[in-house]
């Protein structure tokens, strides 16, 4: 497993507004999210993984690899997520009542690229290790 534990600072996003619109996020929340530059911390404790987001809105996802679990997405949707890890790539399959999103986090040295796919729509977020 790659050493990706640590804190990451948001650098830029592409097509995030389109993705949020696709999953039903209201305009006020989308507008606030465009101005938000979140910090994200990744850590591992035994076989439990954590993704902790802070900034405009705080969120803590705690999970075990390969186990589907119910959780709240950052936008408040009730979802079922399954996470897998392959080398330096953490993949999350997120299912809600309307469809499925694939969230792929690729850790490359101090860089983190998050690619979010829903249908034909692709959004990306770039981070740098703090």
C-alpha cells in the first residue's frame, strides 16, 4: 500500500458544479461549494480507513475495505458505499436511489487526484499534500 496518510489541501476542481447538479444538489449549496477549498485528511487505524473533510462543511467517512455500508454523502444524501484499494488507488462506488457514482482517488507522491464519474459526466478535484 502506498503511504498516502496525511492532510491534503484543495488546489482546483473541474466540472464539480455539473456533477452536483446531476445528483440533485440545490443551487445555494452548489454556489457555496464553488468557493470552498476543503482540506482532507486520510488515515488508517488497523483495518479501518478514515476520510475527514474540513472547511465550509465537515464530514467523516469511516470504512473497511470491501464492505458495503450506509453513510451520508457530503451533500446529505443517504448512500451505500463500497471502498476498495489497489496500490495507490482508492475507489469508492457510491449508490443512491437515483444512480451510481464512481469516485477514484489516486495518490501520486504529494499529489492527489479525485475523479468522480456518474454516467457520462466526469468531474475532478486536485489536492496537494500539506
